[in-house]
C-alpha cells in the first residue's frame, strides 16, 4: 500500500501515515483526528482544510471557487494525498474561506472551475 | 372536535386551538467550529412557568455535521378524518448529511427523543437523491423536497416515505425541465402543487458567490405541478423580479388558488392565482428597496429569506435578513398588499443591534406564527456557510429567538420584552437556531384536502 505522511500544523505538528488511495477525511478520522464534515461528496465545504505543503488530488470536489483553491483550500472528504503533505485543519483554518460577496467580489478567473475564464486569455 | 385524527377541520378551527406552550427549534453546531451534534431544542413557552423562555431539553442527533434546517410533522390536518393517524413525530433532516431524523415529540413533549434515523447513504442509494429540505405530509404519506442528486447536482426531486418512514422511492413521475428544487406547497382541491428554486447543493452549500447568479446557477422560476399526475405542467419565468425564489405559501383556505413566494435576492413578493378563465397568472406585489450602507459599494438588498401567511390568510409576514426588519402586510386584497407593521432586530443596517439585552447577530430569518396569529417567533441564522459570510460574529455570539406580538385587528407589531432565548449561552457553546414548530401544528405545517 502506498502511504504518505500528513503533518497537522495546528495540532502540534502531529504526523500521521495515510493511504494514498483513500480520502483524507476518512483516514484521518479513523486515526482519531476530530474533523468537521457534512456531505461527504465534495460539495458542502464543511470539511475544508488548508494545504500548506505538498499536493493532493481533489478533482472530485465541486465546492471551491478558484480563489479558495488559490488560497490553499482542499476538500478532505474527496481529496487524496499524492505526496507527503502539511495541513491546517478545522474551522481555525477557515480564515480565508468565507467572504462577503457584495464587499469582495470575485474576478472572472476566481470563479468555480466550470464558469471561470482564464486569467491570461 | 367531532373527529379524532390530527389537526383541525378547517383553518378557522385551527385558530381556536389552545396557546402553544412548548416550542421546538433546531440548533446547529455544523460550521461553527464546535465538534458537537446539532440538536432539537425544546423551549418552555408557558408565561406562568419558572422556566419560561428557556431551553428545557436538547435532543442530540446521533452524528456530527448534519446541518439541521427545516422540519415537518408526520401528519397534519390533511389526516383530520383518519383516526389511525396522530401528530407524533417531527421529521428533522440534515441538509448536508441527508440523514432524516424521526423524533418522537408526543411520548414526552418536553423531552423529545430519536425514534428512527433514515440514513443519508440509504436515501442516496435507493433514490439517487440528497439534501432534504421541505417536508409535507399528504394524507398518511410524506413527501420531502430533495435539492440534489447523490452527487450534489441539481435538480434533485422528491423523496416519498410511507407513514412508517420506509422509503417508497421517488414521489414525482417527472421533473420535466425544472433546473432546481427548493420549497413546495400543494392545494389538492385545485390539483396543484407549486415549487420554487434555490440552487444545486454544490452551489449553495459552500456559500454564496454572487457572480454565480449571473451564470444562472441560482433559480428564477416557479413551477406549477399537476399534483395527481406528479409532474410539472407550467413554469412562471420570473426573471430579474424573481431571483432566488424561496418559500412558497398557498392560502390556508383550501378553496383558494392564491399563493405567494418571496424572491430572496430580488427582495420581491410574487403573487400567483388562477383567473376566471382557468389560467394561472403571477405578478410582483411587494418590492423592498435596497438600502444604502456607508461601507458598501452598492446598496444592500433586503434578502427576503422567508414569508409566512396567518392562518386566516389576512396577513403576510416577511423577513429582510440583511436589512434586519420583519414586515407585516394586510393581504385581504392579495393584489394590493398594505404595510401594517414593521419591527427591527439585528441586520446590517444597525437599527436594532441589541434587543431585550441580547446582541442580535444575524437578522430576522425563520419565523413561525401562533395559530391565533398573535405571536410570531423569529430566529436569526440562515445557513451556516451564508451566516459565516454575512455575519461572521455569529460564530462566537450564536443565534437567538425572539417573540413579536402581532395586532390581528388593525395590524401592527411589537417585540415582546419578556421573551428572548439566547443560543449564545448554550451549555456546549454558541449554537444557531433556525425553524420553529410546536406540538399542535402551526401556520406552515397544515394543509386541508
């Protein structure tokens, strides 16, 4: 089984070995890490965490817009690690997740992937 | 009462029911940072009781992350002549988890308990549906609007349960070309159901990206259904007048064809009816003006998050969640509503930041009215992710419930000074309350067939 190491930056840099083939929410919870979650199908953003280092495959997520992705957010219920990674987890990591849409509009390239336009056409 | 089924023989009879002395509201921790289950809170509403206006019990859900939201009774006045039925169970779904909790509120009304849970995973595999919202009973059966398919894509459909809460399957025979689901209400004597449109779960659940309205990711239509054939038959395209049409309410009078919808983002009230030529028509009857704000580049829309009709169909209430006001309109002439009352609590315009000693975070959101029309209960949280965008302090302050006394003769509203439930002070930390119901039925639960 291929595994990767997850470092939890805001849990005293705890490290956990997880499968490369299972969603991070599932593997972290199974090892006793408390995490918020909701839909488990990548759409509701409740389980969002911030990826500080490394890479994940989260092509099944449909919740994040490109600004949130740019800010490092990953959807743990569908994301799988492809390298060793460092995460900031829980609601403490959500400082840049929410914005007032009237005060802080998105640019065209910051929308969700299905409607975003390229930044440099 | 000459019959022994649940509810009342008519709206007029319902108005004579005893005063509600217990209130049920859901309270959420989902999205708050507190890793605890959401719960159903029971509030003592007997003014002569020592624990009046306090939470007296909490029924925790078995899991975390449901986001409890709306709820509905297993039976209502549509079963009035069926003595085998009783209004005993509240169905309390989690929008995010798709779990549907069946809660026994009758064995001990002051301490409701979980009777059964219909797992979201089972609903998804049996029906390819997720994200439960509105619940109505139809006779002894139950239909629930589901806002997405098993992957969170629109338009979802309708889950059909039998009276023992077993999954029958999909209720509808066809969704036609309906793009989105949300609320629904039916009027059987006219063989009609009306449904409205929010958005796909994958669109509204993560929060509100205003830009997605322009990309047609949010609703702007109402749908009329052939209720017996269980398929849509006509669409009202509301356009810019009807952006994000949410709560729909028919008159309680089962012979009436008049109904109303609040278009949240347009901040309009839409009225529909059937004319003398049997044609269904619609019009905009209320248009809440956007309000300037010193720090906003554009005026703030009201965002009408809910509407409600009094049991005698004389008054319409609406909440402007971002402005912070509740309005009462006399709709005895449904084409020409007259503003008869208005109160302020919370909101972004800073008109009433503190009410009854409690800092109101959020704005007036869900409302429920007593059967006699005199007491309106209001809560302040809309949806965890949207709360976090517009009222981020709600994380630490929690939501609250207030009562508004309503004049049912001349019209008029006043916030009751003796009633406030501060969910910021809950034992496990600040939670957020949403929809309210009470044991004897209320103004959004009962339909007469």
